[in-house]
C-alpha cells in the first residue's frame, strides 16, 4: 500500500476530498457536501481505486472538478494549478437570489460588477436589486431602508434613488385608507431589471 509509512500527500488529497463532501464539521463542507457534491462510489470506498485513476499528481497541482456542480468522478476530475482552479470556479459559480439561480459571471458582466461582489451579496440573502446595485455597501452593514415618519417622507423632494417627485414622475397609489407615491423612474428601472432577469434565465436554459 502506498501510504504504509504515514499519510503521503496523495492520500491526503483523497481524505480531504471525502471531508469536503461528507464531514459536516469540515470548514469547506458547505461549498461541497452542503451543495450536494458527492464522491463517486468507486472512489468513496476505495483509496486504491482513486490512486489507480488519478496518480501520479504533477507537483504543485491540486484536484479540480471540470464542472463545479458535478461530483468527484474520474470523468470530471483533473489536476490543475490554483489559478486554473479559481478561474474555473469563477466561470461556473452560481448564486441564488430570491429563489432563482443565476450564473454569477453573467450577472457580473451584465451589471458591470465583480463576480465576487455578486457572490458575497447573494450569500447575504439580499434581494435582486441590491445584489446588482452599483452602490457600495460598507462591509458588514446590510442595505437597510432608513425608517422615517410618513410626514417626513411626504416632505421629501426626491425618491430614495434620487429621482425628483415631479408631477410627471409621480403616480399615486392607494392601499386602504393610505395613499402613497410611486416613482415612475424607479418603476421603469424595476421593470428593466425584471426583463434582464428573464433574459438571463432564458440564456441559462440554453447552456
Ligand atoms: Zn425613483
């Protein structure tokens, strides 16, 4: 057996792969087992077979899955440099926003943001318009509408996105006995976002 004298690095590759997928206390579990990533039975129950399929490991390279959403299988695994691996993860990273799953890279390109920004915000569980917002948040402070009294709200001259409450930009809505203003510019913006989401969903269904 190749690991008779302690655990050679190759054995650790196999052990860490299993930990990522099955050890709930392992730090990386949430990105692997927590996402439903498994190890194929051939490898899960046999270090020997993993060794037979993947050895030798070129120096300095790490075990990488070609498709980030698929399991550890001989077909889906290769040896890659850290840079290649990170690039691969970025290309295929998915985020779930308001119950819909998107490719993070597509959102990043569409809204001119960094992929990491999209991923971080989506993990905070922010709504779509905040995930793709150009406005920077201070780290750790969630987006939060500041609560102001209705009197002061009425006294405002601009909506929270900075559009002026002119007559042609304002529509009045009614909810029971309450009347409220709707910013038409914001309404259009939200509509555009809805279309963008629709297009993205369509694009994702193709690939
Ligand atoms: Zn507005």
